[in-house]
């Protein structure tokens, strides 16, 4: 999908949410389309993708038909979109997918399967203990996995750097075999689409 | 057969299935009574992990997600508590989250610490079976009360075709008493 198509999809979801047609939380991307398209240039159909509660772009770029993604979002499942046939797993628990991704990578390595795991995480998640365990273990065991740290500077509404009293984060600027990092600014709030919806 | 012998027999049976893999602390390295039940499991099927219970439980789910049947070992309920988020929020919920698309059959092995002849004190003898039953919607929790309970329970945990996981709860005291 193109940058314009990704943005149009999120605008459609935003409109559906703001008119009360989605009776569950949504978390929208914006401003990172080019970076995401770049990441997905190397992701193949047999590869696994693990995401957080903000995962619409990953699903679309992995090849899930947009009608199916929209259907799941409208059904209220935006925060944990799972598409087994496309090898996508998302979770609403902070850091929840990281060790699961590690286990999937170890399984792939042991079975000699030609696939790789890609695990997306926010910059606040990347500061947590489970992230450091998962990344360290993966590096040390040479697992077929890559972590993508997406930095929008916020965790819900909390300023990540201020909360940690740390002007430079652990993986900021890192680009190596196991970790990529990019920064972006989204126009949407953490959840919802900017309009208070009263059900 | 004694309680210990039935456990050892069950582990050997599980290891005959090429999908199983045994993970945890003191799995390949000596360290707990449970280690001794794994003596006949091939070395390459034993994955010694760091002390990182949440990571272990997450890896358990990830392995199950991709076709393995992990036997994930937490020698005490108290240690398994450190992994509860992964257990309740992921392993137990994967099927529901994915509209029954993902099947994640794992075997979780835990125990109630032995109190005789030495009492290991309060952080080693917890039994949270009922609490976990209340928290889980798909995972089955089974206490292994008698030697005769053991093999059928592990056999069912491996062969069940509903994609659900099983927690099997052993009694440390019974290793030497039954």
C-alpha cells in the first residue's frame, strides 16, 4: 500500500470512531508511513509480525485485505488484531508480545524454518525490563528476529523521557542487525481520534 | 509405580513426541527435584533459561504459536506468579483474541514446595490452584494428588486436540512419600 492509502484508511477509521460506529478503543497511526513502508520491504509472507495495540498499518502492509482489517476494527478488536493466516499477533498489554516473539523465533530456529520474526514496540515499552530481557536473549542466541522501536515520545499521555528522567533513550538512534529505531509525530491522541465520543 | 517414577515416565513419554521441548530453570542443569524427572529426556530437548519467568511464559506461548508443544517448568507456584501476566493475558486468551485462529497448546508444570523434612518458608509453599482456575478461561489446572493421576494427566495434556493448555500441579512432599 502507498502512504496515501494508509492515511486514507486511518482517516476512514477515525471517522467511523468519531461517529460512534466503533464501540471499542482504536489507536491510530499517522506520520510514520514512509518508515513503515520501508520496514515492510524486507518482510515476507512467511515471516511473523508481532505488534502492540496500534497495529493497523502492520496488518495492511503484511497483506491482510483492508476490508478484513476494517471488519475486525469495527467489531471492536482493534487493540488485539490477530490474523493467523498472515502470521500477525497484536496485544494490548505493554510489552506483552516481546517474549512471545522471542519464543516464536526460537521455534523457527530449532525447526530450521525459512522465516523471521519482526516485533514492533513503542519507546516506553523499549525501556521496560521485559524488553531488555527479550532483546538481550535474542542477540545472545542469534535468533531470527528483529525489533523495531517506534518513538512518538509518549506512552498514553506520559512523556517518556521526562518519566524516566532520561533525555536519551536506550535504543534511540540504534540501527543494527537486531534493532531499528525511528521517531515520528502523530496527529492523533493515544486512543480515539480526537473527538470525545459519548456512547 | 511411585509418584516420582510416574513423573519420570510421563516426561519420557512427552519427549517421544517431536513437537515437545522442555524449558525453564534447572531443566538441563541440576537444581530441583523436577530436574531428576528429566534424566531420560534427550539433552537437545532441554532448554535452560535464565531466571526470567515472564520471558519464559511468553516464550512458551510463542513456541506453541509456531507449532511446538512446550513443556514449561516452574518448580514452585510462587515462581510462576512472576509470569502471571503472560499466562492470563496471553496464553489463556490467544484463542479468543484470534477468533479461534491460533491454537497454543502448552504444558505448564509447577509444584507446591515440600514441607518435610525442612520447611522452605512462606515463599515456597504456595498453592494458587483455585486462584488460577478463577483467572483462566481456557487453561485447565489439574492437581496431581496420586501416582495414578500423573501419567493420564500428562498424556491428556499432550494429546488434547482443543488447542488448550494445561497446568499440572505436583506436590513436592509426595516425591518421597507416595
